[in-house]
C-alpha cells in the first residue's frame, strides 16, 4: 500500500473576511466565514509532524474574533507561525497578545504597497497610512518575532524607493512582482503545460475556512477543491483529485507567481 503523502507546510484560511478593498485583489466584499477553533484543532492534531503553519489566506486573519486563541493553539503544539497581515488591526490587546506568544522562530509580515500615503491609500482602499505606520512602529517596539514588510511591486509604485523606506522600519523588506490575484497576467512568462516544475502541490497544504482542501495556495477562490478536512485532512490531500493536480497543470497554474519563479529557475 502506498504511504500517504504528508505536507511540509500548512496554510489555514482562518477567515474569509477582509477590511480592505485593494485594487489589485479579487476579494469579494460579500465573502464571509471564519474557521471554527474545533476545525483548527482537528487539522493540527491530524498533522502532528507539520511544524510550519500559516494562519492566513484570502482574508485578513486578524479579523477572526478568536485569532489569539488560534495562535495560542499553534504555539502550545510547538508549531512555527508565519503570519501575513495588512497591519491595520495590529494594536492594543491583539498586538500585545501576539508579541507575547510569537518568538524569534516566527514571522509577522506586513503586506503593503508603496512608501507614501497617496500610493498606499490609492491601492489599499479603506486602509489608513497613518494607522499602518503607527502599528508597524508599535509592533517593532514590543515584538520578539521577526518582522517583514512584504511589498508588492505594482505599476503605481517604485520598488527600490519602497524597499529603502521600509528597510529602516522592519527587520527585512522584500518585494514580489506584480500581484497575480485577479489580474490577467498570462504571458508574462512561458508556462510549459507538458511539465510541472512547481512543488507547491507536494509540499504545501491549503485549507479554506469551510474545511475545503484546495490544490494549492494560489486557488483563493476554491475552484479546485480536492476534498474536505471533515473527512480527514490526509485523506483529502491524498485524494484522486489531488493526485491529478500533482501531475497535470491546471488553468490556475498559468497565472501563478510560484510557477513563474519555478519556470525561470528551470529553463527548457
């Protein structure tokens, strides 16, 4: 009998909600839903060897009403946390609670665009530049965990200027190419559909707020569900549908940032 494949990393969409309407994101304002704590616990207990857990996906994770309980659950089980947030809610008891639990092995990354009010508030509709700066500075003053500013290099922004600005405020600043979610980016790189160079489907397990397991972290819309954790997390990740995703490129692969990187690293 073939042994079950076990993921190396786990991404949990703890909430589907978001408090921003970013121009470069396809998030739908009508999306709602939070992952129950019981589901988080069940997934973690079924995957005891998976150390790296990312409690975020297509929503703003700090909107989960019991987010601190989720992080406590992760740390009590010895997991390493990598958290991406827009930073708008990282204040008060939420900030202090995270600072107390996260340590040098964990990471909290601020997803931002630009290094000035006009660019940032134009692209991240509904968020405040002043609040972001205040929250970033306050976090740096109390944190123990590593902090990063994750910059998306978009047309309206100067990546080098932005990196220079944020490098002075956080431990590390880094930029990624133009945000792929919601944009027609096919054609930026050659995608070879007759071969898979992406390792995401073999290493990273992504679970939506309702328990659906999707083929990879890039399937934010849940277009390619392969199973549900209610029937077993490992069973879903080793289902016939997931096995097909590992051997056959899907439409979503044609506009995936990870696929671009892998294609660049593995020329024909």
